C-alpha cells in the first residue's frame, strides 16, 4: 500500500489527467477547430437558438471546403449575442476592399458586436498582422483584401481554434476553421492561381458586400464553417 502522502499526490495528479482525457474523447477529429453551434472559442454565447431561415444550407451538409448557395434572405435575423468579439483584419488596399471593410463595420454596429480593426498595410508584415488578430482571441476574425490570402493560407491551419471568415476571396485549401463568402466577380484564391477570368471590381458593391458579410457570419454561427458560401 502506498504511504498516505504518496496516495494523495497520485490522486491530485490523476484528476486533471482524467478530465483532459474525457474532454478529448468528445472531440471530432474531422471537425478540428470548428465552432460548435451556439458557442464561440471564447465561451461567449451566440444567438440562441442559432438557426438560419429556410433554404440557407442544403439538407445534406456540404463537404469540407465545399460550396453551397443559400436562398436570398435566409440569413436575415441571424446574429450573435451583443458583445460578440470580432476582429476586422484588412489591407484597405483598394476601393473594393474598403467597400468590404465598411460592410463589416456596418454589420458590427447593427448587431452590437465588439469590433477591433487591425490594418495590414505592409505586405512584409501580413503574417505578423494575422498573428496579431489571432492573439486577440476574438470569436471571429473577418478578413478583407486579396493581399492577405497567401499569408492566411500559411497561418490559419496552425490556429484551428480561431474561426476566420474571408469576404470576397477564398483559400485554395481551407481548413475547417476558415469560411469564405464569395460571388462571381470575386473568388481570388491566391497568387499561385491568379484572378479568375470573371474577376470584376465593379461587382464589389455595398449591397453585395453587406449580403456576403451576413451570409458568411450566418454560416459560422450555424455550424457550416470550413465552406464557401456562394452568392448569386
């Protein structure tokens, strides 16, 4: 039999280890880093219940990195609880990017989100600015600006607990924590792939940007992270 003091130490060490093992048993390795419906990485609640309107997503969930087209307006009324923490990471590199950023700011004000803006104005510092956005431990990082796409592809896979939403662009091989909201005229996927033939700066209108932000956030809040939300 172990001496009393030794037994006490063993029990003290075993308890947290058992808790860790039990926590790990509930994880789904195919959805590593995905945000459970109705919660956020910081533990703050989202809208309860978080349910989109009819036709938002297909009955059979799209596969990882899959694309789906929600019915227009099916994201109306979906919002996080006030105080939801959002980082807007933006290059502000051109007029199209500024339209997208303005849409994020307008949405954040409308739903009373706690918004912090991080401007990535120097390409050599893109990775540092992305890491800075991760370190904010927000509930969602929203990015605008094509220049960030390649750097995001390098960083996001190492931070699966941090949800990202790209508006007006995509990652070529996103992980489960990266969602995109895109449309014909946008869809830039990195320098290696170049701009699609359909790229059209004029398609970055305030109205379309607003729809993309709301539809993209709805995908995150309803458990459809890691997909591409395609808007007509």
